[in-house]
C-alpha cells in the first residue's frame, strides 16, 4: 500500500471534483454520500499504509512517494513528494477516520440547507488540504496544505455569510492565520538559506548533527512556533477560534477536533530536532505559552452560556496542554493527547450539534436542561466525552493528560501547578455544561413563544445518521487510552507505551528522558493526584449547578473573555488602524514612490537616447567622425602623444 500513498489525498480530490461538476444534479443527500465515501476510501488506504509500515523495522519506517518535480530552479530543487512515516500516518488516521464520521453527521445536520452540495464540496477540499499538510515531505508541500486549510476555514466558518457575525468570524480567522503563515514562510526561507533545502529530512539532519548554528536553529524553531500559535489558536492569537462557532456545527467539529487546530502541534513535533537544537530558553517559551493559554481559556470557559463557545474555549485550553507537552519535550504525550482529544472533542461537538438540532437551533444552555429525558443517546454519549475530558479513568483523556503532567513536573513545578489548576477548572466547567444541558429543570418548556415558528416547542432526538458517529466516538473516548498506557504494575507489559514505540523513529531526537527523576518515581501518586483534581472539579460543579449549595461565580469579565477580544478590536479600529494607514502611506509614497521614480527616470533617459536613433547612415557616420576627432584631440592635447 505504500506505493499508492498518493491515493489518500487523491480520493478527497476526486470527491471535490465530482461535487464541483455534478453537485447540483446530485443534490441532497447524494452529494453528502459522495463526499463521505471519498473520505472513507482515504481512511481505508491509510489503514493499509499503517499496517505496511508496522510490518517494517522501526528504523526503516519512512517512505517517500515523489509525484513530480515541482520547483526546479537552480539550486532550489523541490519535489511534490509525500512522506509516510509513523507521525504522518497517525495524523492521517484520525483526520480521515473522524473526518468520515463528521461527514456522516453533516448529512443529517445540513438536511434542508439550500447550499447542501456546496458545503460538502468545501468539506472534501478541507480534508484534501489537511492530508497534504500532514503528508508533505518538505515545508513547501506542507505549506500548500497549511494555506489550503486556512482558505477552507474561511469558506466554512462564513458558510452562512448572510449573517454578519458569520462573515466577520470568517474574516477574523483568515486574517489572524495570516500572522502565523508569515512565521512559517520566514522559517522556510531561513531553513533554505542555512541548509539549502526545505526537506524535513535535510533540516532535521542538520539540526541533529550539530552542523546548524544554535542561533539559526532557535530562529527556525521560534518562527515555526509563531505559525503554530496562529494555526493552533494559542495566546495571543487564539481570538479566531471561539468566533469560528458561527459556522455549522460539523465545521466546528472538523476544525476543532480532527484537523486544522492540531496542525501547529504536528509541525512542532515534525521539527522536534530543531527545537531540541535551539537555545534552552526556546522550549521554555513554548511551554509557558501553552500553560498560560490553557489556564487563560479555562477561566473564560467557566462563564460561557453558549454550548459551542464552552467547547471552543475548551479546545483552546486543551491545545495549550499539547504545547505545554511540546515545550517540556514530551512529544509522544502531545500526540497522544492530540489523538484522545480528537475522539472526545469531536464527540462533544457533534453532541452539541445534536442538541442544537433537537432544540431547533437554540444554543443558549440557560434555555436547556433535562434533555437526557428526550435525547437519551445524545446525553449518554456526551457524558462519556465529559468524563474523558475531565480526566476520569479509564476514559481516554485521563491517560494522555496524566502523561503531560508527569513530564511537566519533571521540567518545572510551577508549570505543573498551572496544569493541575487547569485540570480542576476543566472538570468544573464541563460538569457545569453537562448539568445545564442534560440535568436540572427543563428550561425549554417555557420557550414556545420564542420558537413559535416551530409550533409546539419540544426537543427531539437526532436521526440515526447523526447518532451513529456519536456512538463510535464514545467507544473511542473510552478505549482510546489503550494506545499509550503507562508503566504501572497492574498493566501488562505488552500494552505499555505502544504509541511511544510507534513514534520513536520520529520523536527520538527531541523526546525528553525523565526515567530516574523524582517525578517518574512518584508517577503512581501523581496519577492519584490528577484523579483527585478531576474529582474536585466535578464535585464543585455538582455543588454549584446541581445541588445549588454554592453560589455560581460567573463574572461578566470572564463571560467577555477578560475583554481581550474587545481590547484588540478597539486597538485595531483606533491606534492600530492609524498605524497601518501610516504603513500603507509609507509603502505607497516612499517604497512604491522610489520604485516608480527609478522607472520614470529610466523611461525618460531611454526616451532621450531614442532620439539619437534617426535611421540616417550619414548622421551615424558624422557622429562616428566627431567621436574619432575627439579621441585624437584627447591623445594629442591631454596625453601629449605628439
């Protein structure tokens, strides 16, 4: 299957072309099934590639398929090449697998939408772009996919563009991601200047061998991190992700769980030798940005009333955990949490979509309550996702979060405390959400007047095509942790560290070694402490929102995201706008003026010279004669030849 690796991105491309040409004829639901079938075919091929790689010795688990020579310019030789290795295949498995489930869900969710076919056209293009990103053999191919998912995110977030909020959210996502793109481009240029190649193999080999100066490695690593901060919504560039909830819920699940936002973590893991070769303070910056983002977003989530906004800030927070892992050298733990997060966060986003569908597009949790009675399957699966993200064993989220915290303590006790506090807040605000939506009193019974267009307002369970993905993802959220179980005595050796063994050829250069540290020796007690944090957070949530024993603390400043978005918007509309106007004036008048001035001078000079060209031979002969006379006079008079 390795030789047909190109089929993995080819199938979504075929789906895209078919819907582009025949989408209007296919209509609903055929266009959705075509798109879902294309992604499922990619998943099947990816599974085949996975087993092929698994059968190869770990030192040879890397296969490159060159499609064609893309950029043959002097010393710059870049191939359109795909790289299959443990990291890219792991990413592709959940991109295509979860992407397929999201496509199925979307068939039911988008029922009746007049732009049904166009929606699935964008979804297939999005998956194609993400696959090019993860399978790229070099930074330029990855950047092609990187820009592709950015463009598709604009199309999908602003899909209902007749709403001003959706249109604005799409533009915000597009512009904010451009900042990150600038970082990736500069990293690519710097890498080529230093190594003469943009291939991952060449760049990482140079970093590993020590032939790359520490300052250069630091520059490349930090510029890549700028790109990751933009794409993976880290502070201060997280602004676009909460607003991305304006898109249809399947888009939220696709962007937040399985694809776009994980691209930054993937890129930093792919280039882990570069981060390892950088100055010691570079990984520290990555870890601190991740920790601050995780805590910051968690504090905002505790006061949100929109069911999707809670999950959006939760995604920002969980991505912070992943970057905390990257900064502490726990690359396996970062990928592990990325995978488990894809399971339970896709589950909860699709679950929220099921709730919104059943509530006739209502998203305010204050108008919900007691939905478990009328939506039992949605409620049951959502609760599994809640337990997974809260860190309750044996659900998947516990194992990956615990491993991140273990590596963090080995690196910095302060960062570890931040991670624990964030874990408590996560369990708290997710408990809050579950209680407000599925338990307590039914607030929707009094909403008939607000929803008169729907007749008698009563929530309903979603159709089977929307429930099937929820059931599958709930199973994965329970069992997903089995891919990377720790070295606990009760766990058989054959089940331990499977993901670590699989990813070892890719992450070995940068992976931190914590065996023998005090944190590693106390890993059992630390696991119990992590469980205690989950219990404390859940208990607080129950006491506040379930039992009403404690007063809810939801200050307006948290509901408004610490007013950060508002402040940035005010700056961009005021001083920032003036600053950019000044830059635009400088560019137009000074830079462009200098260029235009040179062009004008050359044009004037050429016009003057052109008048000499008369076409008259006698004139030319006369000019030559005059020139000869002048040369002779120079020799005679000035040089004294005669």
